[in-house]
C-alpha cells in the first residue's frame, strides 16, 4: 500500500451541499437563505458580538482593574535546577541562559527553593526567596543579589 492509494472508507465523507442549482435540488433560487435582508446578501452578516443595536454585552459590563505598565517580569529558577552545575561554579544570568534554564525577555531572575542541592555554588541573581537562600547556604554555597 502506498500513500497515494489511501482513501477514506465508503460513506465516511459527504459531498458538500450544492446551493442555488435550480428548483429540483430543493435548495434553488434563494439557496436556503430566505428572502431579502442582510443575511440573504453575499458577504452580508453581522459581526461577532453584535446584538441588533442593543448595547452589546462587552459594553454593558463594567471595566475592572488596570494593567501596571511598570510591572517587572522575573524568570524563575528553582534550587533543584542548579544541581547540574559543577561544584564551586559561579552561576549568573549568562550561565543560566546558556544552560537553557532561562529563555526569552525578562527583568531578572528569581531563585526559588524547590528541590535540594548537595554541593556549594555561588549564585548571582536579582531576587531570591528565603528558602532558596537557606538551601544553598546549607550546602556551603552563597547567594549574591545583583
């Protein structure tokens, strides 16, 4: 059997309904669109959300909250992710990006405390949780905030 020999089983696919092909088809003349009006015309239909002139739902509901344009987006790295680095390595943003732990645009890296580490590292990040700092210092390493 070859790729060009494949076909769906009999009855699995229906041919499209041919509209406007004479009165004998049952869908001739107006082609199932009714008579007159916007929806009977070619290209005529209402846009999504249009409610016939009634105030649309998205305009009836009150606006809530705001978007803080000064918000900082931090990339997250956990302590368990640092175990791949050699003992006494200095781990900073460049090293983390090269290792594939941090991708895309961000305003800095935050170190979180999930997982464990068993060898000392020097970690240079923008922010660090208390649990992460405790785990790294317990392993003999240090955390520097840059």
